[in-house]
C-alpha cells in the first residue's frame, strides 16, 4: 500500500491503482424532510452491462447520527465502510460523550476522496451522506474527484439527471414522511424505466434524531401498457 | 520538600510510591505568577497576573488563544506553556480541517494530559513545568479544565494556580455557586476580584493583569487594557465591595452600594447574605 504513493507512473504501482470500476451500483437519492433525512437506493450490483447481483445493500448507518449511501464500485464502498468503522470506533474509544455528527463524517470522507484522487488512485464512488444531530438536519454528497456540497436534495449518477429535476419542482420544506417516500418512489420509478442499470428491488432509509431505520427490500409497481407500446411496428414495415 | 536519593530521575519511584521529579514540576507551577479561571453556563473567563521583570521590559504573555472557542492561561515555565499552546493550536486546526467543526474541549485536554504523561515515563524526558487552565466552549457547554504536569486533568467551575493562588481560591470558593447563572459582566468582575486577592494589597491595574473571555457567540479574545481598566475603576469606585449578584450589567456605577468598608478583602454582598464575615487576608 505504501509504495503506490511514491511513483505515480511506475509499473509496480499501476497494478495497485484503480483504473476502472468492475461491480457498480447505480443512483442514490437523498432528501431532507420534516423529521430528518430520507434516502433511497436500489439493491443492484452490475457487472458491466450484466445485472449480476441483486441484493447489494448500498446504504449503511454510520455511528449514531449518520447514514451513507454509495454508487459506483462496490468494493471501494466496502473499503470506505472500513475507514468509517475505524473512525467511529476511535471516536467512541475516547468515551467522553462526544460523537461525530454527519457534518464531520462528510468532511472526513471529502478529505479521503480528494486525497485518493490526488494520488491518482481514487475510490470510484459517489457518496450521499445524511444525518441528524441535535435536531440539525444535514445532507451532503461527495464523489470520486472530491467535489462535495450540501443541499436539501442530492443524488448520484443518473439520479442527478432524472430525479433532481423532479425534486426541484416538488420538494418543499417540512415534507411529511409519507409524502417524502412517495416523492422518492416517483423518482425511483423514473429511474427504473430509464436507467438500464436499475433493478426493481429497493430500500428506503430514514434517519431522525432517534436513529436510523432501513426498510426491508421491496419493489415498485410499473406500468408497461402504454398504447405506444401496443403494435410497436405498425408504423414501420419490416422492423421488429 | 527536601532532596533525597530518589529524586534525580523522573523514572525512579521513591519507596513511598512518589515520583519526585513530577512533584518538583508541580512546584514550578506554584512558583509562577497567578492565573485564574471561572465559568458560567455560557462563558469562561481567564485572567492572569503579568509582572514584568523590570520597568524596561515587556510583560510576559500568559494567556493564549488556541482557537475561536478555546483559550489557555498558564502558570510556571512559560516557555513550556508556549510550546504546549502551539501543540493545542495545531490539534485544533487539524481537527477543523478534517471535520469542519470545532475540536471538543474535553478531547483536547485529554490529548494534552496524555502528552504530559509521556514525559513522566521516559528517562530521557522531563515533565512540562507548566500548569494550564484551559477554557472553552463546545456542543456540551462551557468548560474549564486544569492540566497538571503530572498528566492529570480536572474540570472546574473555578480555579486558580500560581503563587498566592490560595487567596483567589478562597474568594471563589465563597462565590462559585453563583457563577453558573452569572452574567458575562459579573463573571469578569469576579475574575478581577479573585485576581486582586492574589496581589496581597498591591494595586490592581490593567498594566499588570490580562483578562480574556470566550462565550456563546463570542470568540475567545483578550480584553484590551482600556476595557479592563474601566472595569477595575468601576468596582474600586464602588468602595471595594463585591458586586451584588443581580443580573444588572450596567456600566454606570450608580448601584446604591452602602460603601465605607475599605478592607482589602471586601465584604460579600451576595443575595444569599448569610452573615458572611469580612475576609482577612
């Protein structure tokens, strides 16, 4: 691990650097709502264009106050979880009543991601970090090149293009839990129709001052009976 | 304390289970000029006596800002204190960089205490000869800690270290129960009174003392000489009596204090007026 930092271009180091992702997760969406944060992600792990793994948990709690969701390389997400585990362990070993809040975790992750990027060995992920501490809601994102920001609603990957426009129109302060879930499901349904790496098995997570809960996996109802899909070739002779 | 055959190395125990070098280091703190600290729920005040070696030289700096939310007052070997302040500043800024938030005071003092402990268990080191009063604010409120050369640390409502600190402690022992709810102004006044106790009758002026405050919404800063002198004048004019502890942070000295009692150890006029006798020094 140490020698990779010495020479950026030597062949010895190359075999240890991330060049491309192998098993990837697709979008994660997070929104602030009345009592805290809601986050949603499907359970798919794609191997290139194959939808290979269908029970990948891409959201995990961090410490007492935060929740992390990841898209991108799954093995790098597992590495990040190890870093966070070490971080929260050391934090609680102080045994002094202090605990890391979501803001601190987000900034720590930003430092990690940016530093890896500077060494040309990125963790190939886009992360969503949400949480509540002492009544303060926090929602942020950071990606593999270290770009980081906070907002009332964030998304990764395709979610940025398909979900955030919906959220810009329909998100408002003090969403109820039910409305928040409906909104996220609406976004996930669009992603399911339009993102080829999406799978129809998702989890929704909520985090409030009381703690984190991640739902059991479930599926969305989809509708394929659009008239345009009946007799699709009626206007094009010879096509299939 | 007398010299004995077990006091040469810090790594030598005495048969009575004492580490004399550590105790000698604590003596160095007792010989330094006084520093006091007190806290309310929302503010911490640190104050120190700054004597210059001669009229020609400048005063020694004994209060250091560590971060916007933490400051430290030292007594003892000020060079050691400076080095530890630099360490504390470094820790605070590194934490801020990684976590974008303020280092909790309780963590900083533990790190400081562990650093001091190392010097009590290495034969090639010596203990730091400085006591530190660390005052700061974090999510869990206002805190005042005392860090000792031995590596111990304690949290206090009010404390004093250095020479003649016992006089200040005695004053504060009478009044500390009022500090938690005290206003910022009364807290500063109490600090100045306590500091005056350590001067044994010498006149308190802003040229020989330093006062610093940190509070909710108020970054740690050292009060300038004019402000300090104005506060000193205010309570000396009021007949050298302790201020009443009603929340009345006015700046005109029009409090009808029945003056006349000019004992250097001022009579207490707190609301819990249980027949407190005038303090004799």
